[in-house]
């Protein structure tokens, strides 16, 4: 394969949690014009430090995905050249004033943080296979495909992570994407449309963006939700369909797109899942996947409210408290087999 700086050895002393302070988008208040909390990734890490789950030295520092070495594995040169126009970036990120910025600032302030998050997802893919699990505190840009962006997604990090694994890691030839963001993940769906190695399960609000009918053809297990879907129905559908998905296609790695825009009150997602329901959902996914000894990579994706960062942190703490992530051995099937998946208590 081509050369890349992203697949370097990570010492055992580091947890497979990937982050960089450079994930966060801060630019003269422009980031506040998008309903997205563009500093949520740093807030997640701060909460985890406050709870003494981790310290700086335990994190894996994300590196920027480079255009020549990394992004061209998936993206067309034509698309990457488009990003050199501020107008295109304003359209993709849905921050209209970006049109008026010189492109060197757009590159530095908007696209570089997204490239670093993309590098983080690629790095976390390798870590997941080595350690059994990994979390990129950012990433999950599931509306971007090889030749088009949109919905705040400028780089196809999920596609890239999977293609890197297929090219570079022996024994990884099949992948499953479990996309639980409130929106349809039309980016990776377009990228893997004709690729039988990748099985896509997508659970989303059928009435909202992107409504990409072409991309839906790539979804092998499609769960379309209505406005205002609540915890009980949601968790039941996620659990039942995930079990079936993993029976139908036995993957070497699972990419879990853990969008928190399913949260009640999210104006863009239009669903009504409680904070406890999101924590339960993530627990469910990790329990089902890890009990089968399949490596899992989680990315945080969409989630557009101020309280989102706290919920993501609470979910990671819950996974740690249950032993579903942590410095333990990659196999956890024995301890989890006798615990009911949806226990009534939420820690």
C-alpha cells in the first residue's frame, strides 16, 4: 500500500481513545452560526478527565489525514480540489459566511480540524482491531462520499477507515457499519454500494435530510423511524436488528456511528430518545458486538445540542464501569453472557 503516517505503533500504556485538541472548530464566533456545538469533542474529554477516567498521557493523539497519502485512497482529486473554493466548503459545512473567507483560512480553521478527526478515525480502525475496541471522540462524517460532501461532512472518514483496514491489516476482509445517527448515512452507502464485503445497517428518521433514495439501495438492514420515536421502541428495534445483521454477515470489524442527534429536543434529528436511552443504546451495541469477539470502532458523529458532550462522556463512563471497554483483554464473552441486554436499571 501507499505510505501513510497514520498507522504507527501505539504503546500499550495508551488507551485506544483517539483525540486531538485541534478537533475543535473556533473561529471568531463563526462556528456559532451552525446549530452544531463545534467544541463538543473537547468537552467530552474534559468530562472524562474530571471523572478520572483518563489523563492526557493515556489518549492517542490524532494526526491529520494528508491529501496525497491518505485522502486519495477514497476521494477523487476533483472533489479535493473543490474544497479549495470557499463557496463549496460553505455549502458542505452549512456555515454560509464561510463564503466570504479567504480559502487559506477555511483550510486552517474549518477543514484542518475535520482532516485531523478523519485521521483519528483511520487510526482508531487499526487500534480497534489490535485492542478489540477503539473510540474516536470525533469523526463519523457519514454524509460524505468519494466525490461529494454535505451535512457538515467534508471527508469520508468511515469509508477511509474501512479501506485502510482492507488494504493494510491481514485478516480484515469484511466489515459491518452500524449507523445509529438520526440521519441516513448516505456517504458510506454510496461508497460501498457495490461492495459485498461491507454490510450496512442504518437506523434513521425517514422524514429528514438527506432522503437519498439512490444511497438507500446499499443498506442491507434498513430501519426507518418516524418523528418522535421514543426509547422503548428504539432500543427494541436496534437490538433486534443488530442481532440479525451480525447473523447475516459475520464481519471482522464493526464501525459504530454513534450519533447523539437522536436526543429528544434535537431540531434536526426529530426523534425523542432520552439521555439514558442513548447511554443504554451504546451499551447494547458494545455488548452485542464484543460478546461475539468482533472488534468495534465507535465514532461520535452528529449531535447538535449543548448537553450532547455530557451524554457522550456518561456513555463512555458507563461502558468502562461495565467492563465493556478498558485495559482488559480483548475477549469479554464470558462475563457478559449472563447479563440481560436491556436491564431496567440505568447506571
